[in-house]
C-alpha cells in the first residue's frame, strides 16, 4: 500500500502529466536558409487552455527533453476546440510558427490564428486572426472577423482598416500573450 501511495504522490508531482500534447512542429527560425536556431514546438492542452512550449537547438530540431526555452501556459483558448494544430511557414522574414484553433459551441463557430517569430532573442507575436460566425437563434446569423498585422500595426476589424498606435517591442512578447490579448489591447473590437 505504501508503494502505491508513493507512486501516486510521484505522479502528482509532475505538472506536465496533466497536459496533453495536441500538436508538434519543427523548423528553423531563419526559414529555408537554415541559418538560424532550429526549434521544436509543442501545443499542449491543460483543461480549457492551450499552452505553447518551444525548445531550440543548433544542429537540427531539438528534442523535447528538459525545460523549454519558451513556455506560455495560456497562449490560446482550447475550450470547444474542434481543431488545434501548430503550423510552420517559411517566409521572407524567416519562419513563422502559427497556432491554429478552430472551435464550435452553442453560440458560434470560428477560427483563430496566432503568428509567432523569434526576433532578437524574443518570441514575438507578429500577427493575429480571428473569425466568429454567430448562429443568433431567432435572428439573422452574423460574422465577426479581425486580421491584425503587428509588423505594420494595421488591423482590418470587420472590414474596417485601422492604423494601430505603435507599441514597444516588449509589448508583443509572446510570453505575455493570452487568448484575449488582441481584444484586451484594442487590436480587435469585441462584438456584443
């Protein structure tokens, strides 16, 4: 009986055991040139939140052993998700890691995409997209869409383009980004 109690105690002492890996992606932050750090990223679900962990390496995609260099346990909302995946795109400014979440509940269905790049030793949110299609029982269904380009500080919010106020580099640190950040910071407006 003591062995069982010790085993249960040991299992509870590891917080990662409560998380489920839902997606993994690898790449090189410099893009197809492979001149930057290689990375492995994992998207993990812990209750209704999604966390992102990133490990870096010099010679090919690193494993996921040891502590990650980046760990944000609330970067996206995982409740009612129908799809949760990491994607890597190579572009002119290096690789972009995208967190793609599709969701559906009793009020709406939609999609969100958070874009992250590693810039000057910071994991930086460079773009955000959100689409909600509201069912609106008893009324006409309606759609809300917001597409934010944080490189150029431009938001297209329900078809209206807005030039956003410039923010400091640290304000786009992915360590501080949560699932409501684009709305909380005024990049997107909330629908009523």
